[in-house]
C-alpha cells in the first residue's frame, strides 16, 4: 500500500509504520499486530500514529484509540530515560513494596504506569523479578536495588535526580 501524499510526514518513522501495514497487506483485522510492531519499534504508540493508521487501514481513529487504551500492553506516552521497575511479587509485597511505591510516588509525583513530566522517570510495577531473598527490590534500568526501605528509596531516586541536574549544568 503506498504512503498517502496527504499525510504530513514529521519526526515519526512512517516508513516503519508502512512496513508493518504492508506485512499484513493493509488488513484492518491485523491492527493489534501492527500496533505491537509500532510499540516494539518506538517503545510506545504515538498519538499521531493513530490517525495515520486509521487512514491507511480505513478504520476510525476512535476504534484504534479504543484498542490502544483497552489493552494494558500498549502505551501512549514514551518511557522515561530511567525506568523504575518496582517488584510487587509476593515476597516484595510482604516486605513492604507498597511503602516503597509510595516513597517513589511522593518523590516523583507519578503512579505506576506513569512518566514524570520532564521525561526522566517511568514507574512500572512488575511481578517477581527473581531475587526474592533481597526483597523489597526495584530495578532502575540495569541496576538492581535490594532490601529497600522508604528512606533508602528516596535517597536512590534523589541521587538520580542530582546526577541529571549535574549533567545539565
Ligand atoms: S517477589 Fe520481588 S523479587 Fe521475587
């Protein structure tokens, strides 16, 4: 299917969208697979991609928006530079994961599944990440933080903020 000339091509990788649409021969019933391709590529589904797909697949933007918001796997906003994965598995839960989550939310002003306005931090609540003996645990990007307390968690988050502030000066 050829790219529509009426569409404004901005910073989004419309060629990648087209590749996925073509892979499924522009079949509107493949919309979930196409959205998964987009999310695999960008880590989220940009709002602007919805109107593009709607036109290409000849379905309403509302239908695509409904799918994206219905399935928890899809994200409409990009992830932050630092992805905080807070474990909410049984061991972490028993050892205070909720308090750790509250401390992160207090510091950053975000709940699970949200990203700070400055785009630096995303908070994701996840199931057991396999190091229960160190619970409660969180992972920030590749770094694992164990046996957390609300205080140590705040300190860790503040360290990241300090590092970022220093890097910007
Ligand atoms: S329950 Fe958190 S690491 Fe297993």
